C-alpha cells in the first residue's frame, strides 16, 4: 500500500445549516459575551429588507447592532478602512458578514483591524496577520464564493490590481448557512455564482500543491451537488432543495480550495474584474472552458474521475469538459468575453496582468506563460 504524504486541513470550528436560521440569530449567538455587533453588508440587501429578521432577532437578544452597508463588488482598500472606522466609532466588539463574498471578505478584515494596530498594507501575503481578531460570524446570501469558510480575502489595491490576505485568523468562529436567503437571487447571478463554486471544486481537485484526501473528498461532493442542481436553481429560484444543495456545495468547495488552492482560472479571472469590473463568478465562468482544455495534458486522469462525479455522458476527460461546457451554456451565463464588454485590443494587457498572479499560477497542473494566457483569452473572446 502506498504511503500518504503528510497534509494539514483547516476549516471553521462551527457551522449551522438551517432554513430561515437568520431569523434566529439572536438565539444562535446567545452565548457571545459582548452585545455590540457590526454587520457588514451591501446597500441592496439592507434596503431590500432581507436583513430585517436577523436584526430583529439580534435586538431581541440584547444586541446593539450597527450596520455598515457600503460594500461593493471587488472592494477597494478605502472601503475596508471606512468599515473599520464605522465599527470603531460604534465600539463594536463582534463582526458579522452578511451577504456575498465581498461582504464576507470585508468583514474578515474588519474583525482583524478593529482589534489590531497593524496597517492594512502589512497584511497582504500569507500569514502576515498578528494577534487575534474580534469574534466573527459569516452568513452568506449567495452560493458561490465559499468565503464563509475560507481564510482568504481579496481586495482591489489600485485601479486594476488585486492582492490577497491569507491567514488562519480569517476563519470565522461560526457560519450560518440559511438557503432561504438565496431564493431572491436572479438567474444570471445564480448561474455566475454557481459556476464560480464549481471552479473552486475543480481547481482544488487538480491543484498542483496541497491537494489531499480531505480536500478531494470535499471537492467531489461539492461538484456533485453543484452540477446536479445548477440548472434547477437558475430556472426555479424558489426550489428549496436546489437552493440548499447549491449553498452546501459552495461551502464544501470553499473548504476544498482553502486547503488545496485555486489556480489558472482564477489567475485569468482577476484581471477581468480589475479592468472591466466583471463580477468574479462570471469572469471564472468565461475562462473555465479554455483553461480546462489547456490543462488536459496533465489533468486528464483527474478529469476522468470528475466525469463520473458529474454523471457526464462519456466517462473520460473530454466527456467531463464537454459536460461542464454544456452546463454553462444551459445556465444562461455569457460565454464569450466580447459579450461581457471586453475589447479585443485589451487582451495583451489582460495577459500581462494575469502573470502577476504568481500565487495562483503556481498551483496550476500545467504551466501558463504570458503567451499561453493571451491564447486563453483569445479562445474565450
């Protein structure tokens, strides 16, 4: 029997899956000693009333709630600092991320910086966070990023550049998965976030570094749930079973890639967000097909295993790629860069930008040069 290499697997310590659980948050957090809470969200969720049951429950439990609702997609550094200032002014001693990946990412850093004298610029990279953060709970309202169970935050650091903070302190204390919160997602957003989660699972499963028995197990189950329920969730947004499966799948994929990092799809997606402000899930969807084909030379045996997971018609690597492309086509998500507003003359600049994502490119099963990146963008254009 072949000996297994040593590996580590880290994740959040407490997770609750409960339909309509957000309306019971006061009870769920009844044992937290401090009753001053900062909720980090976006203006749409706050103004739509989705947050109200959670706020009412927390208030009934004696919480003094402050809401920071200025989060936007691809959050810039200044927004994080505004959030920290808001939390400090309110003397909040705990933080809740309530929303999509951007809200949860901002909440992670707010929980760190509100309890620290470190500057934000000092945190970029791996393991640069010192000390302990404030108590943190994450409540996702989309089934995509898996940010609720990862130790990663991505920020926009300039006009087009992104940097990441990776630290164990970014793992939340608690996570609530309430799929009822995702029922209001429109079809296109459901498609983009669902494909994003599938990319997390696929890239974790084929990651060159840190792939292990547990990350593989989480990635396979994530992809099984996501691939089987994506189209139903897009076409019938009120389908409880599909929404629950998608949220669970996204969470499992998050646990997988937090331990076996993502690779070239994300490396090529980030410049699309930076230059053209394409939502992260959609940018991943646009680049998945070309990167799957690029990686075929090395990843074909793993793609063959995944073909069985997604119940592809042909149980080989090509069958897996074809099945994923068909799923994306059926989801209604844009399939070409030109459909998302990308211009052809920008492709060389995007390829150059992608080369800056060395942390991600190092995990890809097949090397990606700048010429390769340009060819991949052209294949998607």
